[in-house]
């Protein structure tokens, strides 16, 4: 799982999956298998993923913990059992996302500033 996280972070750092990258230069990871990948802030990984662009990913059991993800785009993804723990996610979008048994836990999640249009089974704690 660590390898998958490293690949995603690498693609993000070189701006291939960044929302500010022009669409024709952006890598689309539709159907990418990110099942069980963990993005957890640590002394070595600051987990700042503002404007990350991950549409259509398959990511059940994915974990984001103490991450900053302002304006993240995770539209049309499968995020069954996903955990977003104390993440700052203002202005992010989860349009048409399967969030069955997903959890958004902690004060840093600001659901009022997140677009969950047409998503299902959302649970905010």
C-alpha cells in the first residue's frame, strides 16, 4: 500500500493530478485501484494535498488522517468504508460518489463547504 501512496504523492508533486494543471496535461486515474491506501500525516509526510484531482478512483477502505485537502476533487469515485479523520477539506467536491459506510470524523471537516451532490450514504460524525 505504501507504494501506491508514494506514486500518488509523486504524481501530485509533479502536478499531474493537480486541479490547477490544464486539463489536457492532467492525468486521469479513472478506475485506479487505491483500495486500502493510507494518507496519514507524520513528521515525514505533511499530507498537504490541496487541489488533488482524483476522479473515478476505486478506493474502498482508503484513509486520510490529519490531511489538508482544500479544493480536492474526488468526483465519481467509489469510497466505500473511506475514513476522513480530522481533515481540512473546504471547497472539496464529492459529486456522485459512493460513500457507503464512509466516515468524516473531527472538527477540521467543514461539511458546509464540501459539495456532496448526488453522493450516497454519507455519514458525518
